C-alpha cells in the first residue's frame, strides 16, 4: 500500500489528452512539491517534472502538472505511442522523514 | 555530464551478504544527497534511503530501516547498498539516484539522474 495513490492504469488514443492523479495528505503533497518520473519498458526511471512544474531539458511541454492541496495531476497532451510507459509521482513525507512514491500508473496509447 | 554507473547483476543464496555500488561522475559527489530505490519484479518504485556523502548522514524509510545499510566513500565518489543476510524477498532491481533539493514556496526533493539499475536475484 503506497503512501501516494495513483490509478493503476489509464489509456487514450494518439493525439488525445490523458491525466494521471496522485493523491496524498498534508504531510506529503500538502507541504512538499511533487516530482514525476517516466519509466519506459525495461529502462530506469527518468525525471519528468520537478519543483513548480519545471521540465528537464528534452522533456516537451506536452507534459505539465497541476495541484490542489493534497493532490497533484500529471497531464499529457498530444499523446504519442512513445509515451507508453509507467508514470510515478514522488515527494517527501514530513511525518516519515523520508521520501515516498505513488504505486505507479501504466499509460497505454491505444 | 552527470552520470551514475551501478555494479553488475548479482545472484546470491538466502543468508549470504551483498554490497552493490553506484559510482558518480560529473558533479560534486560530496555535496549532493544520493539515494536508493527498490523495484521488485513487476512492481512499483519504493524509496529506501539516502546518504549525504560529505558527512555520511543517512535517512532510511521506516520500511527499510535495519534491513539494509547505505554508505558512501567520497574519495572514490561511490555509494553503496548492502545486506548482511539476504532473503528471497530481496530479489529486485535496485536503482541509485542523485537527490536534488530546492527550497522555494514549498520544499522540493527529486531524483535526477538515475543509475541503470542492478538486478539482485536471491534464490536457493
């Protein structure tokens, strides 16, 4: 049981938009920024979004995040088949004094 | 270029000890936290713990406290993850990653980059 809750899977057609939610609590998302990671099949995770909606070099602006008090949402627009991957949210939990991840969401581009 | 290169795959028996490594290059190893993440077969990412190589301060997730030991040798820019007595349930891919910190409106802590992963298989 992960501290952060993500849907196990989402799907959409190429060119469409999909959103992936990440729900937590006041001790984690409520008081720390969330980062997002993309894990393509058979590869190591890669940073996708960090701090206040920043993207590392090479990550297109098709990827963006929004947040409310204790949840964050990753949005991917203009879906491509190459976006098929597992997506994870992560943040710090002040109660645990440790980092936490969501359970991961598998994105299928139909 | 910042890079983390991990040691190769390991096959061990239950009860054996193991130490895997993560060699950093391209940045000041002593002044950035570095952490370990577990991914069991077909499962998600689990945050294990971090170390600050400058003074070897460590933080562990409660789930991993006492189960593994994280260490670092700043003279060779290498972090380690070790077990004293492996169990079959330790079978997983283990990733190291640099932890970056930012203190803006709210704090941010995120892993970038990641190592390529080390597969540890524990089987009798």
